[in-house]
C-alpha cells in the first residue's frame, strides 16, 4: 500500500546520558503542560515495550516522532498534548493502555509486535479512541491503524555496503529472536551481501547467529567476540539492546588494533553512531559504526498523528513505509565512496523493480 505524506526531517543523532529516565517513567505525572482543553482531541500517547523509551530502538524513535509532532502543532508534553507510559513488564501493557485512555489521550500507540493483544483489547473497550500498532497488523478493527516497514529493503543496502567494504570477506549477522520482523533484516542483509559479492566476483562468508532474546548485552558481546575472532570485519545486528554488546566488542578491539585491522559494526532502527565512539591507543577519536539501517518509526508516528490531527485517522488500514517513502534507509555514516555508490545504485533498482528483496531467509 502506498503511503503519501510530507517528507519529515531525517533522524538526528541522539545523545544519551547514563541512567537517563525521562520524567516519571510510568507517565503518571502529566500536569503542568500548559496545553488547552481544546487540544485534547489532538493528544497522543505512547505505550512502550519493556525496553523503555530510551532503548536506542523503536520506542526511542517513536518518542522522537511524538516530540516532532508536538513541536509542529505547538503541543507540550502532558495532558492534552503528548505523553509516554513506560512498561516494566508485559503485565503493564493493558493497565498502561487503560491509564492512557482514562487520562484523555485520543490517539494511543503501541510500539512493538508484542503489544498486539493489548492494543486490540484496548481498542474494543474504547471504540471512540484511535489506536496504532507498530510492527504488527490488527485486522477488522476500524479504530486501529497498523504501521509496518519494508526493513528488508534498507537491510539489503547495508548488505551491499558490507560486501563492498569488507577486507576479510567475512561478515556477521546477529539476530535477537527469530520471527517475521527480524526475518526482514536477516533476509535483506544476506541477499544484499550475496548479490554484491557475486557482482564483484568476491567469495564472502556470512556468519549468522541469534541471541535468543533482545536484552542480553553479554550475549551480544560474546557472539561478536566469536565472529570477529573468526575473521569477520563487519557485523550487522538486528537485536535491540543485545547490539550494545556488539558495539562494546568492536570498540574494545579497535582500541588495540592498527587502523588497517579495524572492525566495523552496523546499527539498526535509529542512527546508532553515537554508541560507536572510542579513542585509539594514540588518543584519536574514532567511531566503529559503519552505517545504521533506519526504521522510520518516528516518521510513521508523526505521519499517523498528523492524519488523526486532520480528522483522517487511517483506522482499519495497514500502512507500509519503505524506501520510496523514506520510511526506511541507511545512514551515510563512514561508508566508502565506492560502497555508497553501489548502495545508491541498488536503491534505484529496488525502487524500479529490478531487484526483488526477500522477506524471509532461505532455509
């Protein structure tokens, strides 16, 4: 389904302070916003997954979209404006949706496929409210819009970059938990690597391993350590906070290695370059993030909120954001000129239909 909307600003680099938690994490304190009661019908709320609003991933990206929406319409965080409700466990999902509705928010977002049941149940209880599920599809509910992404397209471009830029001809992929969403990244990246390697007459080996969860930083570090030890010089992750372990390992290795032996990591969902900064033995500032595969949750959140603002909430529809909509992309990052040129050529071929990107890995 084509999605037409005004192009939004690209995701900017983010800076996290250690231990930062925005306001009251549960979103319970909402007073002092200064929003007028007439703006209630334009108010939006976000119910996070257990990784929280500062997850370097979907929740954080959605919250950026919320802040952009607030700025666009002169709405502030809090009652009659925009707010988030953070979930500490899956048991918080339904209570948080109930709290958001009771607080008067009109359009309420659930960020992540594991909130599907909670979104569906809340929408049935509150038929006059608007609900949005991201990374899943809820059918036959007129007050629920679904937002999904052609992540395989952007992952393919990252694969093209990796195949072009690898020096060892060994590349890694770290997944979180197997499923339809992570399949998009796995399949697209693998296809991109293989297609570009074939085009360049290179024999490239892809190491592929899943952590089995999205939270174990130590597991991500251990997998990355093993892959780098086996000769990989570029590793892409689609594993949420597990990816922080990958970045830790890449930075640790690069702090002791010569420039010619440096390793790279590829980020996911948001521009994760701010997580890749390190100093070399000589004290030089460097970054281990080659590029990031962007999933424009912020773009989708702001787009759907704006549709609701205009009285055109897309209830019952599944909106799919891809390269054509700038809903997925890769960052320029530290990609070489040759690799960037190859990725742009591949992008054009995907858009004109010359390249078909699979959504599931080959078995």
